[in-house]
């Protein structure tokens, strides 16, 4: 770090200081990799423009928070990252009005689009200078009810929201129907997603994505749970890479409360994170081969993946949703016997995977359909602030493990796997190479794992502190922001990599063959919410059975007509 | 009528074994699937009778085709391969071609009844591949017959019965087997119902008994089409065995070829329509050039 010391003995980070030229705000912190600035809404545009001028700045996340009860204002947290300097810039903008308003940043930062729409939906914040519309919430959600405002508890919201399903059924004369399965079509992965492809012949001319079929309200739910309960909820955000979410949440709390995590716990977290990456990449590669019609490769890759799942069970007690993380460390140790077994399994997995990949990628149809399809330029990847293998497949060497090291990654040398062609083959090869890289990293972690405690329980909550936790998930960066409350997180913001990467899919789909569209959609390894909902409606008895919180699809019944 | 779904069951078990899976519980599973579909209620956007009628007509034509093939091989005075000498051979060959094209036409009609975009895309893909396949195969036949008849004024059977022509017999079968494989709609040419991208494509609107009938129909078609090269091989090598033994050889040979085709399909991925167009052209051009090369070598230089 490039530092200097002033007359009073304060240490300054010169790189961080250089970023602050032209910034109109109060600097709260500018050491330890994070620069925090408080900026008045009137100066927000100017400040962001000055920061973006530094080049290679990307939007990591944005969080809106209702802090009226503690600071009398709503607050926006913009988190920017500068990879080459390994710096995170957090801009805090208080909005102290009953009708909170802020200028839109859409003309400066393209990737801000969804964040602003979401903040408008969930907190009622107006962004001046752009069109806003219902985005995350269902269209029959009552107007003027903003669920993330502190005016409502989760129980209030459940009473306030009554889906208009019977009225809708009558509108479309569906009285004769007995059971109506609700759920959009799954073109690539078996999750709720909806793409409209505008096709001429077999060529995709344009594409539109409609998302947020199932908004589960997890952030709101977390505000009513104790600090050590939230990791178990966070792990259920995703059925494939849940551990990254619990780790990211724990890191955010540990960062906010300055909790010292034992070294051994850092190593254990890193080992499990890499195991999760291996099984996630193997899962994706299997799905990709299935989409290309090469089912033999698909089955064998999943056979290899099964060994990794067994390994996860050996180390954590569960194949998935490990329940290993707590704030301050982990709950379960890895002994020498398990470590040796782990190395043996990984050696076999690596050997078999190498043979299988060589065969699979040389199948003519697989090779021809991966190469040159779903193209995404480096410029697009940069302007949309993309993350993970999607960014690395377009030549953007962005990897949180190297750029913003966490857990035990600060002790190893992680070289991002980068392919610059920007097509589906590049994104595939990034994942293939990362499997081998992860095996090597686990070997390194096991060999260098120090002895000692695995958890630090000696910490106390200090309300009003803000912490950031980010992890390089298999799909890209996962970032959590936590503002601490007395007993629970006051505000917990989760940003998944798919949220960041999905806006790139319509770009990739343009001029692609229809046959390659499912693979292109899958090439970002999208992870939509993993829970479809079904409502059973019996018009003869006029009864509605809701299997879970009945959040209707944005398009309502018209989407299945 | 019983063999095709059984062969499909065997194919599924072999596929499962290759892919390290258990697969269906029994080789009769395809039969159970079809029977179960027949027992389901009929739900259809169009009139259900249309599907049943069209599929039944297609099935009937398939059975006529199988009867003709059986007749050809049990008939001791067979003249199918004696082109240039009898008009019966042209009649039989034309009948086989007309039947195959009629079956494809009826199937296409079933697919296009629906206004579902997936179905429409599927049927256009199927038609593209069928037309390409049939056009290229007919081109090969025209080249072959014109060369053979013009130069030698002999029948194919005489040509093939000559000792020196064994390499020519082999290369003559390449386009036939190729055409059969493509017609059987296996990977990489199963584009019309590519499940991940087209949600079952051309058959998306079929369910219950109509789907059961379609699957049965499709499997019989696949089996009968596969039996054509075996029939031709038996005719070319025909000796003086009991004609009924030929029927046994026909079914045994067809079953082996059917499973061999299955094995090939496990090792490849799914093509794309533009790629399929190119690969089919290239494969046929290669096969035709090879045939011409061998023909020139056998009859001009020797």
C-alpha cells in the first residue's frame, strides 16, 4: 500500500487520496481498502462522475435503507470497486425528506438500472431524470406500501397483500379450470425465468427479460432474526451456492463490528467455498452439455460431481446447506483424517474430469455450437459491471479473491482465469480451468492450515455500524451490506451475481441462432430464485389454497393464456 | 409391431449403462409408457379425432411399407435390384419412396395443425432435414444408375455379383446407411423436437393417446427405415436359403443396426439447423465422390 504519515502520526493511503480529487463530500474513512464518503444528494452526480473518471471503476452494489428511526433520513449506499487499486469506495447519500428523492445515475453508470428500480419499488425512493415502474413486486401489490420501510413488519405485509387471483381468473373466464399451475416457462434451467425472444427465421433479433417471479422478502425477514440465525437463512438464498451467502453475511457483520476471526476458520471457510465452486461448475458443465444434446457427457460430469457432494458431506455433515458458518467463525473443524481423504477424492476428481473434458469439448457438435456463439464484448462487460466467469470470459480479469482478498485467499496467489473471446466457449473454458484451480487451492489450504480455535464468540453488538462482505461465488461476486441494529441487522442487503449479469443476456442473444439461445442464457450460469410457487384454485368450491406466500407472476394469468 | 418399442427399451438400458445410470427398470418400459399414454384422457387444442385419424393413416402406411419389404425378401424371383431389365423393380422402388414421403407428409400435417411457435419451428426444421436428405440421396441414385446403366448396360445385381466389385458394394451402402440414419431422426439430427430449446418442438401439442400413438408410430418408422439397408444387403447376397429364414435374418440384422445407430447417437451432441445442412451436404458429397472414385478404379483402370 502506498502510504504517508502526517505531523500527527496519522497514516494515509495515498492511492485512496488520489481517488478523492473532485469529490464533494465528507470523507468518513480512507484506509484499509475502503474509502467511505458522505455526499449530499445535490453533489451526488458530480462526485460519481469524478470517481468514474478514474477508469476501471465498477458498480459492486447499491443499497437503499430506511434509517429514519436512527438518523432521521433514508440513505443510499453506492459501493464502487477499483480492481487495480484493490479499493472499495462507499458513497453514503442521506435523503432527509418524507418523499425521498435522488438524482439518477443511469447516464453515468449503466449498471445502476435495476438497483434504482428496486429501491423505488421497495422503499419508494424517486430517482429524478428517469422513468420508473413496478419491477420487483407483483403488479397487484398495493400502491404506497413499500415493504422495506420500517413502518411495516413482515406480519403487516402478509395481511396487506391479497393476491387478486380469483378476480383474474374471472377476467380470463377460467372458472372452468380446477387447477392452475403458475410458473413461467423454463427454457434453459428449471427455475422461474421468462424471456421473450423476437425471432426472424432462426435468428434472434432482440430479447427481453422479465424477472422477479418469486420475490421472497428474505432481506426483510433477516431484520427480524438474531445475528447468528441469519447465516442459516442466508444459506437458503441459493440451493447451489448457499455457503457463499452465509460467508458473505458473516464477513459483513465481522467487518462492521471489527470481529477477529480465527485463522483456522478462515481456512475452513475457504476450503468449503472452493468445494462449492467445483460442484457448481460441474453442475453447470453438465447442464451445458445437456443443452447441446450431449447427454453422455452430462451424465458423466454429474457422476464425477457426486464424489464432490460426498466430500462436502464428509467435511460439513451435509451435501448442501452446510450450516457451517456463524458470525466469528465456523461450527465444525476439519481433522487430519478428513483432510487426507479430501485430498485423495480431489485427486481422483481432477484426473477423471480432465479426461472427460478432453472428450466432451472435442465432440464436433459441442465444439461448433460453443465457439462464436453468445458473443459479449469486453466493453459491454465493463459498462455493465459484470462479474465472475461472465466477465472473465470477455477478457475482464475481475476476481474478488485477488482484488479484494478475504478469508484465507490473502495467503495464496489467485490468478484469475481469463479468456478474451467473449463467446460461450470462453465462458465454458473459464469454468473448466477454475475447477482445476480450485483443486489446487484446496490442496494449498489443507497443507497450510494453522492449528487453533475455529470460532471467536467474544464479540458484542454496536448498533449503527456498516459492514461489507464480498465473496467470489461460482457465478461471480456476491456482496452483502449490513447495517447493525441492537439485536438484529437493521438493514441487510444482498446482491447476487445473477442480478449483476442478467442485463448482459439480451446483448448476448442478439444475432444468435434460436438453437443456441438456451445455452447462451445458461452461459452466465443464472441462479434465479430456486422456488416456484403453485396456487391451487378450485372454482367449484370457491376456495383458494396457497401453498406458500402467494406472490403472483408479474404478468399474472395473461402470461399463460 | 412388437419389436420397435422393445428395441427402444434395450437401447435405453444400453444408453443408461454407458452413462453410468441404472436406466428404466425393464426393457419393456417403452411399451409400458405407450400403454399408459393410451390410458390417459385426450386433451387437445384441435379436434382429437384429427390427430388419431392422421396418426392411424401414417401407421397404416408404415405397416404397408413393412409388408412390401417383407414381400421383397421372401419372393424368390426378386427383381428389385435389376434396374434396366424389369419394370417391376422401378415399380417397387417408387412405391417404397412414395410411402416414405407420404408418411413424412402426414406427420408434417399433424405438426402444423397447431399454431404453437415451437411446433412451427420444429416442423420446418424436420422438413429442411428431410428434403436435404432425400434430395442428396436421390442425387446419389441418379449418378449411380446413370453411370452403371450407360456404361455397362447391366443390372445392379449383375454388377454387384461380380467378384471385383466388393469395394463398390461397400461404398454403395454408405449413402444408403447415411440416409437411413438421418431419416431415423436420431442425434445429431433430432432438431424438430429438441427438448431444451424447443420444449418438444413439433410434438408439443400432443398428449395422452395421441402422444402414445405418435411415439409408437415414430418407433415403427425408425425400425422400418433401418430395415431398408438390411433388406438391400440380403438381396445383394441372396443365396438359396429358405425364404422364411430371410425374414428372421432381416429382423435380426435390423435390430443390430438399430442398436448400432443408438450407440452412434450416444457419442454425439445436437446439431443446429445451419450446421446440419452443411454436414449432410458434406457427408453425401464425400460419399458420392468416394463411390465415383471406386467405380473408376474398378471399371476403368482395371
